[in-house]
C-alpha cells in the first residue's frame, strides 16, 4: 500500500510541470480569443462600411463560385442517364441556379470595384470665376463644398487604415494562436478543454480558415489603400489649387471693391463740397436747385460708369447686346425713354424749373400749381388755391405727378418763366347803358394802379432784362381798362399785373374796392339780368330774372 502511494506521488510530481504548462497555454489562448473578439466587434460593426462592402464583395465571389459549380453539376447530370433520381436532382439544381443568378444580379455592383463609392470623389461643380463682389459668396460656398468633399475622402481613408490595422493585428493573433495549438505538447487536451470551455476555435483547421479569410481581406484592402492614396493625393492637390485660386480672386475682389468704394466716397465728398460752395456763392434758389440736380446726375453717371468698367468683363459685348435690345426696349419702354428725353429737354432748355407755377391741360383736366421737383421721369406739382381751382376744379392741395414726356404732347403754361413773377389778370363788371362809363373806367383804373403798383414796377425792370433774350414789342405794364358794348349793358374790363402766386387774393381786394367806390356813385349802376313787366300802361313790377335772359324794355 505504501509502495502504491509512493508511485502515485511520483507520478503527480512528474505530471505537475505538464499541467502547469497546459494551464499557461489555455490562459494565453483565452487572452488571444478576447483580443480577436474585440477586433471582430470592430470589423463587424454596423457602421463599418468598408467591411460591409467587402462582405458583399465576398458574397458575390461565393455566389459566382456556387453558380459555376451548379452549372457544372447540371451539365454532368444532363450527360448522365435519365433516371428519376437524376431528374429530381437536376430540377433542384436548376431552381438553385435561378436563385443564385438572382443573388448575383443583386450583388452585381460589387463585381470588380466594391469600394468605388468610397475611394472616388464626387464630380466637382464648375469652378466659379469671381469677377465681382456678389460672386464672393458663391466662391466661399464652392470652397466649403470642396473642403467637405476632401474631408469625406480623408475620413474614409482614415477608417480604411484602421480596418487594415485591425486585420493585421487579427492576422498576427491568429498566427500566434495557431502556434500555441501546434507547439503545445498536449494539442488534443487543449482542443478538448476548448470544446468544453468554449474557445473561438476548437482546432487548427478553423484557425487556418480564419487566417485565410483575414489575409484575403487584408490583401484586398491594402490594394484598395494603394489606389486610394494615389487618388486622394491627386484630389487634394486639385482641391488645393482650386481653393488657392478662388482665395486669390476673392482677395483681389475685396481690394478692388475697397478701391472702388473709396473712389465713390471721394466722388460723393467732392459733390457734397461743390453743393456747399453753390449754396455759399449762389443765392438764387432756382439756380441752386438746378445745379444740385446736374451735380447729382453727373455724380450718379460717373459712379455707374466706374462700376461698369470695373466689373464688366467685355464692354464690347455689352454694347452689342444693348444694340440688339435697343429696338425692343424702345418699343416696350417708349414712355420711359420719352420721359428721360423730356427730362433732358426740360433741364437743358430751361422751360420749367423747380418753384415755377405752371398750368397743364390734359384731356380736359386743368391743373395749376407750383413745381416741387423735376426728376428723371416726372414733374411733381403742388396744386395751390388759384382762379382755376376756384372756377373749375373746386379742389386744391393735391400733389400732381406729370410724366416728363408730356412736354412733347401737352400744352404747358409757365406763369413764372424767365424770372418774371407776375401775370396779367382781369376783372370784368357790367354797368347800365345810362351809367357814366368814363367814370367807371377811371375808378377801375385807379383801383388797379393802387394795388398793382409794386408788381408793375418789378415787371418793367424784368422786361428790360429780357430784351437781350427775347423780342418784346409791347412793354406797356400799366393797368389797362376797356369798355365794351354788350347786350345787357357796358362791360368794363380792367387788366393789371399781379403776383403769379397770389392772383386770387389781389383780384379779391381790387374787386371789393371797385364795388365800394361804384356804390358811392349815383350815376353808375351795376347791370344784371332782369325782367320788366308792364300791365296796360303801367309798370307793375321789376324782378330779377333767374334764367339769365336779356332785360325787356
């Protein structure tokens, strides 16, 4: 018994190193399995597009292989005797052939270049040519898109390198694992333990197969990397060249825009200085207004020309286009062009100025007012209270817009042209046939002289100034009185010079004065429409006749 125990103890002591070595191998296998599992989780992750496409490529190759094998088997069975078993097997193979063909068609995109979408950049948009500041935004957007496309390719390249690195690690781990299996003194025991305690691989055949798969994937990805690196390098240089070119154009346009902006500000400053000088040395508001208009027009024209020549690539092309378009524009925008031409005629000819009182007649409508502004397209008129508004419109205070092209087609009356601020106005009244008409004419003349004296003297001076510009035959500016025979009496018409802007007020004052003086005269009677009715030989009644008929005598 003691001898048996001794033998068992000797056997245990002799086997202890072997069990210790086996335990170390199992522990190393577990560690390698853990590392391989971690790598597999990375490679098989749902967001790993590279391995997904490789898996599809591998599936296509497998389907193609199975399809060829099935076709060979079908051909072999067709050449074999036509037995029931062979016919059944042949039908099954044909059904499998159709299914494999459908799978091959679905995976057709992965036939030759499974990674084409990942390694080839999208077609770039046409590079814009930055010729004006408005295109800077377009250029910046183009640069942003180029950088995004390059960033996507660089991201794909980085993930490709990570996959290759993981596959290289997996390949090395598998080789180390195979070495453990093959170098172990008790390979069978290791396989039994792994089968009982779950290892990734139960035998060397599985490891060989996994090494083969990893090597194939690594070979394809490395070849793809070599192609991708060249593509990425060329595309990066292309993007860099395009972005540098656009950046240079943007910088050039910014400098050009700043220069043009400074020039425009300088022109505006010069125009403003000239306007200040005009206000300082010219005291005629009309001349100041006209000069300011001319300065504004010239300033805007210069700015437009600067912008055109600065940002127009081909001035000759613009002239050609405008030449072809001018005919159509002249017809479609006739009124607009005529208004601009009318503005030139008005400004150059000087027939109407801002501040003038004018009268415009258009299709029976009569407007009298003061010119507020003369723009390129229209005259702005303020309708004042005048004799016209009193007798015809019964409205005043309106702002009337008169197109400048009316100067060619419509009658314009200027009450204040050439510096003359007065117009002739007249008052008519009728006296009876038995009235002292000479006395009535004298009263009317004296009243007119009294109230129009200042306007008479100013008009006389202005006429003397106008002799150099116009031929004036009648320069009589004294009030004039006319006595004319009418059906119902003698009409006295007195004419006098009055302020063009206050005609109605002076007429009211003179009319009141004439009435007051005539009413004091016993031998002057105002005539008005009336009817005299006789009854037999007696005069029964004398009543005013409201229908305006001639008095009966």
